[in-house]
C-alpha cells in the first residue's frame, strides 16, 4: 500500500507519529519516534505531552501535509532544529536558521565557566566580547544572567548577525549588546574600549575531519562556522595572538576546542602572555573549554 495513502487513512496523532517514526527510521535518523513526535508537535503548535494525552485525535489535511513535508526534509538529513527553527540553550529558546551553527549542550559549559569568573571577579558588571557569535546563544545567555553586563558580539557572517540580533530582541537584552560583522577582530580598532572577557566558540574542525561528520552537520550547518580548513586551529591561533590587545589587564579569554585538540592548543599558549586557569572537561570527560587570564604587563 502506498505510504501516503496509508497516512491519509489513519491521520490520528498516535498513528501519524508511528508512521513518521517508521519513515525516519528507514532513513537512518536516530531516535526516530522522538523526532517524529517533535515534528508533529511543532506542526500542531503543542507540546509532546499533549500528543500523548490526545493520541486519538485526528489531524486536519493541511497540517497532515505539512507534517509529511517536514518528515521528508528530516529524512533527507536536514537537522530538526532548522525545520522547527528553534533550539534550547542554557534554559533559553533561540531562533536558529541555516545561517548559524546549532547551539550544542557542551557549549553551555563555556557560559557557565564565564559566569563563574565574571560573577566572582567583576560582581556581574563587565564588558564582554563574543567572537563568532552565530545565533548569539553565548552572549545572550551571559547578559540574561548578569543584568549589569554589556557586550559586543561579532561574526564574519552578516546573516548570522541578523539572527543574533533577533534573538537579542527576543530575550530583551538588545539595549546592552552591539553587533558588528567582523573577521575575528578586524572591525575593531584602537579606540575600542578593552574588554573584561572575550568568549568564543570558534570554527575548529580540521579539514580532514569534515567528511566524517554526521550528515546533518556536514551537509547542512554553515561550513564557515564549523571549519577554518587545515588543522582546524587557525582561528584559535588568531584569538591567542590578537585577544591581548583588546583585553584589560588580567582579563579573560575563554574558547571551545575540539575533542582531540587539548595538547595541540596547550602548545600554542604563550606562557609570558597567558596564565592557563584550566581546560575544563565536558560531561564526557573530553577537554572542551580553555580558560586563560591575561598576565599583567
């Protein structure tokens, strides 16, 4: 029996989820039932709990067609977050588009480390720069937690800056952040006030590792946000070299690294410029967040 015809015949919430899960599973999508449920919840503008408690309700034709369209996109490898347009991060909901990297749970550790340092040393009042802001998830999370903090957020992608701007308005921190299209610090100048902290989730995937990434990442997320090419460390090198001129004395530089880059990054850190506070492991025990403090002149 034709699958589309079969779906038209069932059309209840519960059976539609089961049908969608089979389609996604056959396409190799992990956690297929959960993903099908999330897609249907998005289409129906309801929570997944509602779907469970109303599994016998039927879906109207228009919504059913939209569900099928989204299932096809997900089966083809498009990330769920680009289909729904949202991703949760650090307790907040962010708009995401194919112009920005999808926020990852491991990057929440970067926010937490930054908050610990800022709250302890600056008492919540500071100036932060987010390099490669993408969706703005890092800087906006910091501003929401520290109401006296201000920030500058920069990204090489104008399209990413537009998304970050939308998220800043959405979370009511737009008055405390300025945005600029900038290749690392290229748009800044000597008149830029020094920052208390620079944070970054830079592109760090090595060129040779790109083919081995999940298709959702490799084929759909912006390459400029994933990999700078080569060994993946070129942007990190620039951060280490250029950040000191934009940091206050004893200011902090925090950035995320790849799962196998801990030792290579340690070798790049100049001991006369930086004090290594820690390289924090993520929940899997992988070195993930490098925390440095600029040494006093």
